[in-house]
């Protein structure tokens, strides 16, 4: 699910702006992966699509949750991130993700977990 070769950092030791650090997110049923790398996002669902992070919107008056609006030549998505324990088949992760996207004219909501990576 998430690349184990990457160094996973604990959010409890990170500053409140940990949401701005690089994240690797993924989910199953269906399988997908989203790497949030600063101003760029790489979305694998089902093929690789590179998108720009166009807008970052935190909840009013709070650090979390945060929404990131992604746009690319073929795809668009909004990812909602929340600093909440998230369980997956390969472990527990510090951030929960929900990705709103589409395939053709079919809207999709994908759910999964994220880890801060370096």
C-alpha cells in the first residue's frame, strides 16, 4: 500500500503545518495512490496522472481538516485530509484521506490513509 522504503515521520513530533509536508496516500477497493509533493500531485488511478496543487484550504479557524484542489491536463480531484488515525491492511497511519474525482462522467469517492514521507 504505502512505500515502506520511505521514512515515515510521526505527526506528533511534527509542527501543526505537517499537512504541508510530502504525503503518500493510498487505498484499496479500488486500488489507488496519491503522492502529494509540494506543488505537484501524482495520482495513480488506474494510470499515472500528474496534477498541480491549485489551492489548499484549511478548515475555518483550524489546522485540520484541509482540502487540496488538484488539476491536470486529463484529471481533476479534491483531496480531503484529516489528522486522524487511519487503519489499513498494512498498518495504522496518522492521516485519513478522501479523494473526490471522476472517471469519464462517473463521480468517485476514494478513501484511504496517508503517511508523511521523506
